[in-house]
């Protein structure tokens, strides 16, 4: 009797060779598809990356470029950006170089996982830092007088906070941005009608670009005047930020940036913006809103907002603390003018409009880029 008669004539390997090779071919096929998809996604991502970079580069202001240190936007360091909105390019506004009627100091604090928006009223009295001779104007005139550099320097000097980055958006850019992210939902702070749009207090309202612009622009029917408008502007900005960071589609990001790139100027280069987008997402979860409180005053027949030295110090202390800087006394043209005007009887406790005089013997043009020493 052959003891091997019940054994197979082929080995286990030989017996399953056919299935083995078939599975190997399937595995190779799956891996090939995976590789092709990876290459395709990589190529598409590179394509979107390059198109997005082109869009951002189109908005880049190399005349006001600054040296960005390695790791400056690593998700741990705090930083400030001056946000400005100019009333050009939308709703029948034709000015090519408009005043920056929206001025907001944005400070990102990753340790507290929040960002702060500090509004500066458009009519705030301020020295034009960088002008050839001593000038005091409304802060919203700094941009048409001396561009982004003068705006950053003047706001920095006003509250003694280093600001070396800015983003300027015209109203057409805001409208397009809101349109491309699918609109925003907001509960109006008050009921009013403006520009053909009707808003009801506390009623959740979906706004497109035109509606959001109308909502954030109205001033004269607001009991709080420009301060009420600033609140609505910050409300729109925070809503845009929350919705923007939730967008994960590269194609949509490309479309958004391409659509608004001609309506934005910034001295933040592409790599810096990319690092901010990836490294500071947690900082968009919470926001603190505030504004520089002023007093109505008349200077040479024109209406201004003048801030008390106490208020300038309050805002400076808060912003410097958020940036991790030591608190120091504010000492500038505005505090000097306040001192001289108080001697002449100007009362910051009086809510009525008062005359305010500019003493041109203040000639301090010093301005230090404190941010270089962070």
C-alpha cells in the first residue's frame, strides 16, 4: 500500500499558485489605482496651490514688505494685523483711493485661543506719522495721504502698539467674499432699512454680499452712531471668519481668492498667510470685541472724535497685554494735545460737543518698530 496515495500530488504552494497570482494581480491593481489617485490628488493640490498662490501674490504689497522671521507664524506666537476697509468699488462709490472708514486692530492670541478686534473710529484725531511736516487729521485720512505705511504707523503711535502687517479690502471685495462663501447668517442688533434692505432686530437673517454691506454701512439711523456701525462691522467680520475657516474645499478656496484678489491688498506674503490658516485655526474659536471710545469735538470747524488719555491708555494696556508686551505709558501727540486742551477747559466728562485746539508746537516724529524686538 502506498502511504502517499491520499496526499495531493502538488504542494500547497503549487496548489494555490493560481489564486496567489490572481490575488497578487488584484493587489497590484489596487496599489496602482491608489498611486494614480495619490499622484492625481497631489497634482491637483499643486495646481490649486499654485493658482491660490498666484491669487494671493496678486494682492501682495511688496512696497510695504517686512522681514518675517523663521517660525513667526508657528501657531504659538502672538501677532497684530491692521484691518482696513475702504468705501470704493461698490454701491455707486467711485473713489479710487478712498478713506479707510473701517479701521480695526486685530490681535491673535493662540495661548488664549482667541482673537480680539479693536475698532478705531474713523473720525479719531491722530497725527499723520510719516508726513513731511506736522499734520493732524482724522485717522481715516492716513491711507489716502500716505498709504498703508502711514495708516499702520499712525494707528501704532496712537495706542502705542507695534503693527507691521495690514490687510486692506474694498467694499466690492467684501461683497464677493460673502457671495463666494454662500452668504452669512446674522441676528441684527437693531431694526432698520438701508439701501433697499430691511433688517429686523434679533431675527436671524441670511445676508448676501449686498445685504451684509448695507447692514454694516448704515450709521445715521443708529442711536449709537458710528459706534453702532462699528459693532455691526465687527459682527460681520467675525461671522465671515467663522464661516471661512469651516471651508475645506480647495477648489472653493481657489475660487474665493481668485475672485477677491483684485480687491485686497496686504503685506503678508503667501507663505505667511498659509501658515496662519493652518496654525491658528484654534484661535478663531473665540473673539473679544471692543472699540476706542471718543468724545465729540470740533477742530477748525470740522467734527472729530478725540480720545482721553485714560482711554488711550486702557486700549494700549489691553492690546499690549494680548501681545505679551509690557505696559508702558502712552506718550504721543494725542496725550500732549489732551493736556494742553484740559488746561484750556476741555472736559472729557462733558458729553456735549466742545471746541478742541491743535497746538502745532508738538513736533515729535519719532516712531520705533517695537515689533522688531519681539
